[in-house]
């Protein structure tokens, strides 16, 4: 149960809430404590995924690890949280208009929209993310070389979140909320 509490705490800060927006009919997240941004629709995905990935993360003094089965393309995002035997502990889905999270092991107040938000930072087209964030007076930069890509969200001069992308590896650090995690694909094992 401690692992599940840590996992939910890492993704979902207590100040994070969701609601409707006049811009779009997609769920929203607080990227900063004051700036609420709608999640992009699934047709903005750049890198479709269909694989098991190892999720490893930390929040405060808590460290956790769990396998995820991720399927994502222009039609939607589906994540199955697995135990070590491959049995599902929960399911998350996003169809471009609503987020659904179902798990008897996790508290009902988990804001799964924040998982979708982090996912889109790593897998969606950078120009779409940049355009969205600029509407909310947040900056988004991308630095690339032959082996990696780094995506950064900033509010003025403060880094809010960074995403490091390499082949079969993603590292997400949210400096504002104090969590970080990695997703490692089967190709790195």
C-alpha cells in the first residue's frame, strides 16, 4: 500500500485540481499553482507507443517501481498499471475528451489528468505543446542532439518541468511539485 500511496502522491499534488475551460472541452491541469492548461487532444501525438515500460520514480523520500503497459496513438491513450506477475492493478484511458482512471487500490481522488499531461510532454509534437503553453504565458523549449532531446517548461525564469527523451528511455522531472520518474522501454533491457 505504501508504494501505491507514493505513486499517487508523486503524480497528484494536493493543490492540483481539474475543471472545464472555455478554450476546449478537454480536461485541464495546473501547470503552475496559478496557471490552468487544457490537455491536448490525442491527435497531437508524435510518437505512438505500444509496449511494456518500467516506471521508476521518486517523490520526497519515497521511491517506487512498477511495470506499465502503454498503448497510445491518435485515437487515444491507455495505460495498464501491472504488478510483477503482469496482473492489472489499474487502468487509465484518455480518448481526447475525457480521462478515466479505475483501480480499487488507488484513492478515488487521484487526478489522472496529470499522468496524461506528463505523457503528452514526452510523446506529443513539440510545436503543439509550445503553442498551447504560449497561450498561458509559459515558455517551452526543445534542445536536440543525435542521441537525445530535452523539453523544458518555464514560467519566467523558473523551470517548472523537464523531459529528457532518449531511445527507449524518458525521464520526467517536475521541479514545482517535487517528483521525478523514468519510463524505460523493453529495448533497453
